[in-house]
């Protein structure tokens, strides 16, 4: 299945046809798709109307520098701002992580958004793409905050997505721009970068997003193209039964397998349930790559992403969360 990107703040006729295609399970929105809340609600209404089958509407609303919707939404702090104080007051930081998750979820659901690709559970060890998107460098800190965030997010009715499996934080390169290679053996990764994913899976996370990073001591292919990583380790060894997303196939590091169609097929063959084609220019080729059996294989897992929406936290609790988090921005 595919999640696709749109060009602007309104839905074009061509995009409506894409959304109606049975290979498309959802839409990913970006800053280019947002002007203000009323426009977003109108766009989401048109997305819903474009297909008789339910479609998931997703966004990256992590906080900090990766917050696609700004005007009309609370400015959320980067996750690192929560992790920084953990050594001095762990209980407070766990509460802040939960408040961050609940507030983000409530504001998105109020605008008819189903899914935010969050939280980042990579270790904060200097990667150019991750930076302060990660809670911290320390394994125990990231594990504890991951559990708190995932539990709060899912309890509020939004599926949590752990990213970027099996860990993007310990290599320097930004996979949006470069090929990234982590030479460590599996034993090191299991002891370090994989620990927050294990914690998040145990906390009930519904989804995982695979990195475009290559770990040659484990497998010759980048993780999102690797049946060994996704099938044998993630699903087999770690017991994950939820949805596996690829990262965006438009990123530079995704080009290892060739053109758009080759990338889509390679992700699906490796075990990804959903491939992200975030740039509209890629969508026609991405749809063309889908074989007739691909939607059925992933359909049941994707359907499980549609969690029952819970009543939002009361206004007083959300106001307190905004005040607490504002001090970290």
C-alpha cells in the first residue's frame, strides 16, 4: 500500500483520482499543504470524499523543527528539551512526555488528522537529520520517555510510530541528502539503538518506520529494503505485529535500489506494509509499481491503525499541558 503526498492547500482532480486508487491507503500532509485550520479541515473533507474506502490522513507533528502545522496549533518543543532535564527530575519529564503526546494528539484530531509519525526514538548521538528530534543520547532515558509517550499517545486514540528502525541516531549522515552506513554488528545495535524500539513495542506502539540506513555487518541492504531486518529481526526476534512504514522514497538514500518503481517493489518485498511517496511527482510511478496482491497483504494491519478516537482531555488539562510545554520551547 501507499501513502502519498499532495502538491498544495487544495485537492487537485488528479490527486483525487490517486486517492481513489485501491493501492493508496492514505495521504501525508506537509507545510506546503497548510495555511490555517479552516483550510486544513476543508482539505481533509475533500480527501475523505475522494474515495469510498477509508483513507488515513497523516503528518509529521513531532514538535521543534519538524512541526508541519504551526498557525493555530501549539508550538511544541523538540523532544530533546524534555530529555535534557531527566537526570534531575525523571518523574516530571515522564509527565511532560505524556502531556506532549496528548496535546499533539488532541490538536490533530480536532482537525480530522488520524496519525502523526511520532515519536522519534533514535538515540541523540549527533546525526544531522535527527539532532534535537531525539529525546537524549542515553539509552535508559530514551527508553523511559518512549514508553511514556507511546502509552499516552495510544491511550488518546492515535497510533504511535517508532522511528527510524533500527536506529538512525548513531551515524552522522542525513539520509535525505546522503547515503548513511552504520558499520556496527547486530550485538551492538541490540544493546544500544534497538533498545528504545523494544521499549516502544512493549508499550504497544502500532507502527514502526524503517530507516534508509545501511548496516552492512547485518545485511547488505538498507533496513527498509531488508527482509532480514523487517522479517527476521523486527517481526521475528522482536515480535512486532503492527504496521511497517518505509521512509520517504524520495530521499537520497532511498535511491540505492534504482528508480521509483524499483524502490516501491523492493520495500514491499522486504516486508513494508506501507511505502511513503511524499513528493507528488513520484506518485504515478509509485502507483504503477503496485501489483494486484500488495493491497490485500497489508490491509488488515493498516485497518488496525484506525484506533477508536477517545474524548480529548478536558480544556483545563490541555491548558496546563500548553503552559508546561511552553516553558521548554
